[in-house]
């Protein structure tokens, strides 16, 4: 990584004064970014990772006449919220990657395909869940230099606490970008928290959105430039509504002092979240009490009607049975950060899945055929945050979705919510179904180290 220290690299992300004003493109929610109002002569925008919505690209095309090229193997054109704009927008169902696979394309080949003239200036808007490092580090300097504006979401900034990781990807990419571009805005993504860097006093978000402008655009008197504001009055207040807002502190500013507009925005964002949280908590308590009553009623009716015992079996008894869940497909209501929303059931030392932090989170397991189920065994997350599982319910169905009316309470002792507590064993009383769902109405996250289902 050369002579650049971690402090130098952090400071390279500190926004500098911009020769032109910043404007917000892409609406009012996640996927909107602040970029310099410097579009004259821009040929096209390249946007990998669109996730079936393209508010940013639509605004660029409609308001500024910029062509937009998009790619994302996880997206489908039929599922886009808005159709492609004829002769102005393209989409390829491919990953942006350097592996040479049939379902991927490199940045260099992609740019050469749609904007071959090296004299044309471009925009890069990139949010590809950590793949930004290998793609940009592999790209030729001549390709990077064509992007007048770069808007990028950087993942894994926890690397600043681990020098071996910092030297691997984050550091080299920040050096590469700083060689040709200057950061003019920074916005923390509030999905994954932040931490304090002791050397600089800067609070570092684990995921950050940075806006860069190419160095040759910094012409004219610096006294006429627009000083950075953190947060900027045009910043969206959150990427994840249910998480507290994150604001970069004054150490991110060369002046070490927020503008009045920024101070007011911090207050507005925090007050708005407090109001929302109070309303959400009231609604969650009402919903949870209602579901508790339904679940207890369902359990009571089952104990009266169904044959079999509701007693907890010995562990040796369960070990002789086949775990129906092992290796089966699961689907989450919503994945958290880079954790996938689908996968295979397995046992992990910490946890094998992670839902979003929000109300009404669930995991649904497809057993591939219908069974008369007897027991559900859950081991809580082992490395912390066990208390998030304090209100959980189970539903069994032959349909790939659950109904609140069909929920049953999950049985666990108070120690289940403690570090390395015992497993929860819930009798299912022969309820028949192909799909088993575990659900919480509270604003929380579900993440278990194992789920086992026995018939």
C-alpha cells in the first residue's frame, strides 16, 4: 500500500470543496445520491447493480439527457419498476466482474461496447456489495480516467480496524481513486452501524457512499467553490428506515465545524427517527399482544384436539430421528446487508442467516414435501444479540407463506436469550405441512445458529 497510512486513507474520503453545486439524483430514498451539477458533455452513465429499480438512471436520462447503461445478473428486465427508455437506456443481465464467466462482463469491455470513443466523459454509479474492489482495482487507469463523476458505495470499512484487510482491497482502491479524482461528498449508509477511529476521531461507517469529481474539473478560484456540508441539506435521512440515522462527525470536515444547515438537519433527522420509533413501538406492542393471544388459543385448541404429548423429549430421542430441515432451502422476508435472502439450512458456529432489522421478519424453510411434524429445535445466535429472539412464533403450512392466524408460540426458557443458552424445543403436535416459518412481529432481526425439524 506504499507510504499511505490508515489516517491518510481516511482523510482521502474527507469531502473537499466542489467547483459546482451538488444536486440529488434518484428520489428521496435508498438509491439516491448527491453528485456535482456538471453534466455538459457527459456521454453516458454506467450503473452496475440496479436491483430492479432505476430512479437514479431515469432522472439522469429525463432531466439531463444522459444515456444510461445498466447490468445486474440478479435483476430481470420484466421486474423493473419502470421500462427502459428507448434509445437512451440499456440493460444486460450480467454481473460486473473480472472472472471472464459467460454471465459477467468487465468494466473495460462494458465501456468499450457502449462508449468506445476515449474522448467521451462518463459517469459511474456503482453499488455492487463489495465487488467494487476487484472490478476497479483491475480496471486500467485509462478507463477510470474517463469517468468525470464517480458515485460509489464502499463496503467493508471495518478494514480500518484490521491492517491486513486494509492493505488488501480498501486501501489500494482509495489510493487509486484519489490519484485521478477528489471526493466532494460522503454519506454514511445507516444499514450497518459505525465505529470511532481513535487516531483521527472520525466516526467510520461500515458502509459509505462517496461522490468523486475528476481532478481536471477543479478549475477557477477556490474561493468560489462550494464548501462541503455533512450532512448536506439534500442528503436522504436514511437508507434503512428502521435504523437510527448516522451522521459523519465534525472530524470529517477540514473546518471541524458543521454549517448551520447541517446542524439543523442532524436535529431534524434525529427527531424524525424518534417520532417514528415511538409510533412503531406502539404498533409492535399491539401486534405482538394480538399474535400472542392467537398463538396461545391455537396451542390450546391443538392440545385438546391433536393426539400426542406436548412434553419436551430427551435429546437422545431426537438424535435418533432425521432432521428434515438440514440442507433444505430457506427464504427470508428480507436479508440484512450482504447476507443473502435465500440459502440452505445448515449449522454454523455463530449464525447461518440474518434477516433485516425491521418488524415482521421471518425465515421460511421448504421441506420439499408435506410431513406431520413433531418438534422444532432452535439454537440461538451464539456470538451475541440473543435477546432479539424474545418474541418468535412458528407456522406450518402447505403454502410457501405464513398466516398470522396460524401462528403457534415457540417454547423456550429465559436462558435461551442468554449467551450460549440451551436450545429451544417446541412440540409441533403433528401439524402437517411442507413449509415451516419462524416469525417475529417486533422490530428485530432473526439469526439462529441452527434450526432442526423432526417428524
